[in-house]
C-alpha cells in the first residue's frame, strides 16, 4: 500500500465525463450529472476502503477490501441495470485499480495521488473520463 488516498477531495477538472456516461445513462441524466462538482471522501479502516462520491444531486458510496471480490450495485448512477457488477480492486504500483465486470464491457476506474491531487480515471466501452 504505497500511498494514502484518504481525505476529502473537491473536483477541479473533469474531462470527457459525457463520453463515459454515454455508455451508461440517458441524455437527460447526463445533462444533470455534467454540471455537478463532485467531492470524494475516502476513508480507510485497516484494509477496508470506503469511497464516497458526494454531490448536490446524489451521493454514491462503495466499500471494499483490496484484493477481495465484491458485488457492486451502482444505485443512483446507472441503476436501470439491475444486474449486479462483480468488482475487484487491486494495487498496481501507486494506483488503486478497479475492474468492474458486468453487463458493460471494459468498465472500471483507477485512483492515484499525484502532485498532492487525487486523480480518477473512469473507463467504459472505450470512453475514458479523467477527473482531478
Ligand atoms: C465513480 O465511481 C462514480 C461517480 O466515481 C461518477 C458518477 C457518475 C458516473 C457513472 C454513471 C453516471 C450515472 C448517473 C449520473 C447521475 C448522477 C451523478 C451523480 C454523481 C454523484 C454520485 C468510482 C468511485 C470510486 O466509485 O471513486
């Protein structure tokens, strides 16, 4: 576990969020989501992580142990897909990498800290969103 991702992080940039969301949700919801300034609140208790994405519109929380598969239901995001997603989070060097195996192909995210900033890359079906 090379670095701590813990803390409260406020969004300063969000590139191609629209592209990422096209694979997942309706134009109406995308329009709302695009305006949001997202905040990440990351906590760690032992090897358990809690990552909260907080916004004025909706909040989303995941909780997992690194290296252990868990079932993720993306409630409040693209929850029209009732099918659960099998997710696995691992460290790849300094990066916390999540592979989300489910209905959507090539879906996942990567978190890392660089220049004292929290970075997040979200990908789904060939689209890559980059948030700092
Ligand atoms: C995320 O996962 C998810 C947060 O960072 C990104 C937010 C939405 C992208 C996913 C699908 C779009 C669906 C609905 C948009 C509607 C509302 C937006 C509400 C966003 C605030 C919750 C990675 C994370 C680890 O679990 O950081």
